[in-house]
């Protein structure tokens, strides 16, 4: 499995399908538009997961080949990927201020990925149970519109993923007024000095890992 980061909350995940199919499956999470200040994602996509319908999370117009778009809670099977969408709040008032988002948990290549979208508050015990066994966690850390760095670190310790990839934080060209990743890194205490351009993961690579933070460079 390969993971690349476009910035904000957008990731491209390329995975091998199950069964007899041989072509890779390409999935995008939360593609954004130009209002973010970064170069929007484009290219082929088999599936697009949209946590909520704001322009900085649901720009599917540049993605080619008429991908399947999943934007609501439920259970889905897409070309060998098993996906569960979980309803969650976009704020600390159980959605009263900014509405709801969908958390996505995807299983592929014996790996369990979780993209928390624009999560704005804590998770319930029932929601945390649905996230048990997560291998790779994509978590917002920039505050203002989502949980901040301290809240994100607390949640990481509740979920206990193998790998943690922070998202939705201030980058050099980001125009949205959110915090950078430093508070989160201070709370976690294990952020690396170097960033990776692409993350390639196999199940066997995760043996012995526990809440290891990975900071990603933007894809060129």
C-alpha cells in the first residue's frame, strides 16, 4: 500500500485489490479546492471518500474516470476494500455549531485505516469500539474547525493505532487560519525531524509499532 499527502486532509491511497483483480485501486480522502491555497489533487480515482461537504473537503471535479463517491455513514465494499462510515460531530457541541462529519474506516491488504475527517469533539465509547485495531490513523490537529493538538494527542492514546499521520494543520501556503502541528508534536513527544514524501506499508512492517508519528511532505 502506498500513501501520499496533498495537504489539508487529503490523502491518496493506492492499494492492491483482493481476489483475482490485478489493477491497483486508487482512493482519495477529502480532496480540496484552490481556496485552501495548495495545489488540488487530480488524476485517476476509483473511489473518493468525503467526510463532509465543504469546498476544502469535497472537490471531486478534478478526479478522473467517474469514481465512486462515498459521503455518508454506512457499510461499503469497493473493489476489495471494505469500508465503514461512522457519524461524528464537527464541533464540541455534538454538531450543534457546524453539523456532522463522517469518519471512514477502510480495510484493505490486511490493514485497517481510519480517516477522522473534520472531527471536532471527543468520541463516544461506542465509536471508539468501532476504531479498535486501527493500523494507520489520519487525525486532524490544527484546531479552530477541528480538535486541536492536545485533543488529538489524547485521542491517539485512546485509539492506540500503530501509525499516526497528522493532517488539517497549517502548512506554508495554507490560507485557512488553523494551527500548525507543533502543539500536537509537543503533546506526543515523538514526532520525527524528517518528513517522508511517500509512505509504503505492508502488514508485516507494523510489528512492534505503537503510536508512531509520521509527518508527510506534500506530493509533487
